[in-house]
């Protein structure tokens, strides 16, 4: 299974970007899909997750600004990012989770750069 992310780029503070991630197979519809990011010199952190039931979890720093959604018919997870700040600058990675029995397996996209700068 491969995850293909797109939509990153350079944007001014206060601007918006929309990240999209599509899986090559329909294997995540019952499980979590999400977005993580890694800023220079920092650890990877969770940005937003949407469960198979449609529940959403956000990092405190993006609440009210970012919205995660999914379209299982298209094997896609979307991250709409509004009111972007320079501190949102990072490489963003999409993630999908599968379980083989009780063993969790994480799948990762290739990463897409988001740069917020004037």
C-alpha cells in the first residue's frame, strides 16, 4: 500500500493550503488516517487524526485553524489549513493505520513541504 501526498508549498502568514493524501488501496476505511509534521530540529508530532468512525483529534496548536476530513470512496484524507503561521512550517506526512490481528502497522506518505513565510 502506498500513500501519495500533495498540496504543500509556500504561503504567506494568514494564508491557506490544502493537503491531500490518497492511498493506492482501500485498506484504511475502518481505521485512523492522519497527518503528522516535522519541523527543522524538532521531533515529529501529530497534527490531526480522523478515526474510522469520523472522530477528529487535533494538536492544540492547530485547533480552530486546521480541519481534517476523509473520503473513503476515494481512499483520501484531506487537511485544510487556514490562518497559517510561520510555526506551521514543516514537512507534513500523511499516515494510515492497519491492524494485522492485534499488531498495528503504520503506513506513511513521502512528505510534503509546507513553508509559511512573508
